[in-house]
C-alpha cells in the first residue's frame, strides 16, 4: 500500500471518529454553580497561601522543557529521514 492508500485509510478513520463524536450529546457546565460552590471557596482560600508567581514560573519551565523536547524529537526524526544522515 503506497502513501496515497495510507492517506485514504487515515482519512476514512478520521471521518469515522469525527462522525461518532458528532453523535455524542454536548455537555454544558453551569458556571454559577461552580463559582458559588464550597469547593470554589476552598480553592480561593488555598490560592491565597500559594505563591502564584512561583507556581507560574515552575509551570513555565515545565512547559518550556516539554516544547524543547518536542522540537528536538521532530528535528531528530527529520534527521533520521534524510538519506545522507547514516
């Protein structure tokens, strides 16, 4: 099976999955219930004590490392595909 055949099979799978997902009912959240709940009050209280700038900095470093590893993986995959890389 050539590349065109693989693309057709992949397209058919995507269409089937999207068609199945279209049949699922939509889920809606009531925003007022979340904001007025006791759990939200506990979250707000916890956020008062958590140093948010530190947490944001840590999350930024984690996301940056993930993006960097993704870029390295893509470049390595492209390098392995090149005919003169071996």
